């Protein structure tokens, strides 16, 4: 799935206004993920934001316009959601979602790095290159 370049630019511009952040962009989750300080923070997927936030805020956040529960393999993922354009169209709403993601990012755990494995020939390669 393609992602909205305009929305990705908007996310990028917002994150770049905060000087202490280490920002990395990576294609994942069928879109463009923005990793902040080594942890997935927010993703642009199609015209939606995919937000990562404190799971204890799930019920409160679910009341916001544009909120869509994130379901993978038939299971609801608390602490993750999609936000449609109606939920982030205004500058105020857009900043709400990004600040929500950033506040959780400070305490979020980074995903485990995949270890490289040796091939039969003895060369080292990452699991993704198989």
C-alpha cells in the first residue's frame, strides 16, 4: 500500500521542530514509519496515521474523531490505532496525535534487534536477506 507523501511530509516537518529527537524513517507496516530515538513512534499508511500510544489511554483515545482500532490477525492491539484524515485534519488535532505518540515514546521499549545468522558457507547475513 502506498502512503500519502503529503502526510509523511507533515509528520516529518513536525518532528524536525523538536531538536533533541533522533529520527529515522523506515518502510514498514505497509507505509512509512517514523522511529524516534530507535523506537517506532508513528507511521503513515495510506492516508492514515498509525499511532503508538500508552495502552492505558485506549478508552480515552478511542473517543477521538478518526480513531480506528488496530486489529491484526483478528486481535485488537491496545496502544496502537489508525487515525483517518477527519481525526488529524486540523493543526490542533494533528499535533494532539503526534504529541500523544511522542509522550509514550519516551518510555516505550524498543523492539528486539534481529540477530545475524551464518549461512552454510559461513558468511554472516541478516534474517531479512534470506
